[in-house]
């Protein structure tokens, strides 16, 4: 899968851009990973949609800034990317974990650019004492080991216990390459973010997806579903915290069903690139 590069806000910004359908899906990855982790979704949906999956600033192959800025800056990068790629219609925004929080920030900043939301294994905020406890535990590990050691530790606790070995290897390879200081700062900002006030402002169709083994996010998923007007929630059996890569076929069917019900499109095999 061929990656592209473009200059955005002073960064060498990397992204995947596949398909040429009448509507666009933008896929946002979890913290520390990269757009390539949406590969199964890109291959599936690019026969009907244009699909865009960026490496968000400081991650994947996109430049690491001198310091971490904010979720607002990350959302601005996405808005600039869409403008430079000529995407002038609202998009279907899909984010997993930390990428789901970017969805909230992007929608708050650019509501006119969002046609639907898909929130995967994510939350609008971390309630106390969960916020403090989980952040303290994460930093306690990060500050004592190398990024490679942390990647092993984190991935083993993120995936379902029976995830294939090559998936473990793929995630560890990407996560271990992160800049420690940038990743640490992004982790702190992620845990401190609070988009609870955004939930009742969302007026686009929203799909909330949760792996059935992602127990830490069950309450937060139900909380979001209760407060977002046009929303539905679905469970992905056999998945932990990254449903889209642990059970891609089932995830793709659920997302396709949701999109087709609200915004039906036809297949466009000749437009795939």
C-alpha cells in the first residue's frame, strides 16, 4: 500500500489515500500507531468510497514536532489535509481509541465537515479515579523501560489473548518507534481530555463500536450511546481494544451496514487507485 507525503503546518505529513467514490471515509488511528493499521478497512471500503488514513503528527512516518501541541492542532492538521486533497464535502469520520477523541475534537472545531461518526473502543473522557489510576500506572511503566519494552507491555494488554502472533509483531514494531517524550506528552493530554459536553451537541449519525473483551470501555460506550441523539452501539465478539484489526471482517460488516443504512452508495470498482 503506497503512502503519500505532503507539507502540513510545517510537518512532512504522511497519509494513505485510496479509492475515489462519491463519499470519503477518514480513518484515525490509536495513539502511537499509524494509518496503515486501517489497511483491512481501506481495502474493503475503497471499492465504494475514497478512504484517507493519515499518520497523525508525531506518529508513524509523519514528522515529530519539537514538542506536543494539542488535540486542536492535530484536528487542524486533518482539516488542512482534507483541504489540500480537495475534499470539500463532509466526511465519515472513524477513530479508534485515542483516534476517537480526535473525532470529538474535529467535530467540535469543524462540525460542517463531518457527515457521520464511528467511535471505536474509545471514550469522551476518563472519570476519576480511573483517570488518575490508569495514567499513573501507564507513566510508571513508560518512565522505567525503553520504548521497545513498553511496546511489548502495552500491546500484550491491548489485544485479545488469542490475537495472531504476526499482529502482535506488527503493532510492537510501530509502537516501539515512537519518540518517548512526544508519546508521553500525548498520553497525558489524552487522559486529561474531556469531551463530555460535546456528546449532546452531536447531530450526525454515530456508530459506537466496542470489542467484547474491552471491559474498561463498556461503561463509557454506554454513556456515549445514551447521550448522542442519533446513535447506536454494537459489540464485536473476540476483540479487545482494537476491534478493527482484531476482527476486521466483522468490523467491516458492521460499519458498512451502518453507513449504507444512513447514506447508501453503490460500488465503484473502476475508481480504486
